[in-house]
């Protein structure tokens, strides 16, 4: 009897955790804003993607294609004669996916193309953490409930299908009906794995030595800045590396350099001031690792998830100020993953009344 009760409780928990329904957070809104930011960043950083074409046969031969590229036998890298076609297809798919035209198909195509160019860079030794999480989240969005909210497809359906959307305002149609939340939980699992493995990798590859703060000190004291005088170090692999340590394409790390690209004198001086205190650097280093290892808190309900997501935004903002690495897509995703409807329900009555007036003004659905 007791075993059956426990089994029933587990079943009820699983049912509630993955298969309850809600309008919030709205997956369609996450799709729209995340793709808009992603396309803006890709265009700002890579323009027309010419950096992803063949450099020269000798240098390209030093790198092996990634698992994804090898699995699907994709060209590595992009050949020059196909670059224009690829650029048109990439930005067209992104534009369609953002606006929600043939929503799921265009999101799928854009996510695959985004992961493809990321993998080309990764095979060359440049791993873009920011675009990787974005690409994986978008790939998940191709099959989870709610992706079609805030889309042109939904607008067309709203205009044509009067019977289905009778007495439904434009905004209500865009927001959509309550959906199963397992898709939202799957995105949270991706984010939790990203943060947890980031902290784990620091311990795995750096050991406890990473916690001494010297790595962060190197980033902040001007040693890694191209805007301070003096030559900057590059870490060169020894000529005789043990076979088991050659973890990158069979070569091991043959050279490594990292730069702090912050140009602002104010933030550079702020970084210098922080780096001047070894104890503070040790505290920050330990805090970062502990915070990342607590990424599994995203899987819990309630304030623990909200506080963690806000903490992640603060962490990325701090890195952005000090090192000009803002991880804007991470910040946007964390903000959008906060269940603001749940937060509203747990606020004081005065704040609730203020928000209620705002909802009534714009005729937003309450749940």
C-alpha cells in the first residue's frame, strides 16, 4: 500500500512538473526576441559570413570537422562559390523564423545553419558559447508546444478562422492558449546543463588551482588587454605532448591566447582595482564556480529558479562591464525564462494592483 502511494505521488509530481499548462513564459515570444538578437549579433560580428569559408588548404587540413559536420557530411569549411547562396538562405531563414512564417520549418533550418557555422569555428579552435546555447534552444523549439505564438502564421490563422478565434482579440490570439510546459522545462534543462558543466569544466581541467584567483587576475589586471602597453603572452604547447593529453583534434592545444577587449578606461581601471586584491579574486573565483555548479537549481520551482536566473543576468552583466563579453543572448534568455506570472502571484498586494491596472489597460489575459 505504501509503495503504491509513493509511486502515485511520483506519477502526480511528474504529471504536474511536465504536463501542466500555462501561457507563461511564452515560448513564441522567446523565439521572436532570441532570434532577433541572434541575427543582429551574427551580422554585427560576421556580416556576410566570409570568415567561414576556406582559409587555405594547408591550414584547413590542420583541423578536423566537428561531430555534427562529420555526421551529416557537410562541407568543411564553406566553399567560396556557395557562400552567397548560404548567406541568403541563412538570413532568410532567420527572418522567417523570427516573424513566424512557416514557423517550425524556418526555426529548424535557421538553428541547423547556426549550429553549422558555430561548428566550423569550433573545429578551428574558437568555441562560441553564446551562439551554441541559442542554437540548441532554437533547435528544441522546432518541436515543443507554443513555438507558433507571436507569429505571422498565427495572425493569418486568426484572420481566416473566425470560428476558432471568435471573441478573441489580436493580442490574445498572439499569446495563444495555455500550453503544456514540458517544452519550457526542456529549455531550462539545457540552461542548467550549460551552467553546471561550465563550473564542472573549471574544476575538471583547472582543479583547485583555478580557485586561487590567478586566472581572473590575469584577465583583469591588464595582462590580457590589447589596450595596455607591452607584449601579451601566448601559451604554446610543449613539443612532446603525451598521447592521452592530445584532446583537440589529436594535436592538443598548440597555442592559446585570450584577450580582455574592454576599451573603457573606467572599466579597465575597475578591473585593475579588483585584481589588486588576491583575496577578493579568490572569493570571486570560488563564487563563480559555486554559482555555476548550482545550475541544477533551475530545475526547481519557485524563488530558487527566479533568484538563480537573476543572478545569472548579474554575472553576465558584470563580465560584460569588466571584459566586454556581455553574453547578451544569455541575459535575454534568462530574463525570458523567469516565470513573471508566478512572480506576480507572489508579490505584495500593492504591486499586484499596479500590475493589474497595466494588464487591464492593454487587455492582457490574466493567466
